[in-house]
C-alpha cells in the first residue's frame, strides 16, 4: 500500500477557544493558515524540548565529572562585580 499523503497524517486535538482564536489572529496577520501555525508551533516546541533535554544531560554529565563551581565561589565573584578589581569568573573545581 503506497502513501499518497506525502508522509503527512491528519491529527485532531481539542484546544481552548481563546488559544484557537489567538492562533487564527496570528495566522491572519502573517497570511498563513491555521494548519501552518500549528505545524510550526509543534515543530518549535519539539526542537526546544529536545535542546532542553540535551542541555540537561550535558549538565548532569558535567556534574558527574565534577565540573561544578561552588555556590560560595559564585557568590564571591558576584559580590566583587561592583568593585574596582572584580574577581575573575570562577572555574569548575572552585
């Protein structure tokens, strides 16, 4: 059986009326249909969440490897920023 939809599938979702109205207003403003707005929104959300997941995993790996900066070092650095000779940016292990 061949796919004549070009790899596309119809999906339905219930959404609050005010969100649909906002989506329609935006679509009218940029001259795009609701379906385009929805595709863009879902694609952007998935890309954002994937990057957030990658960043979290990198951060956890850094913490597991001991590449952290103590709260005291960050606080001392931040407190020095309004001085004539602020401390250098803390490095992992401090």
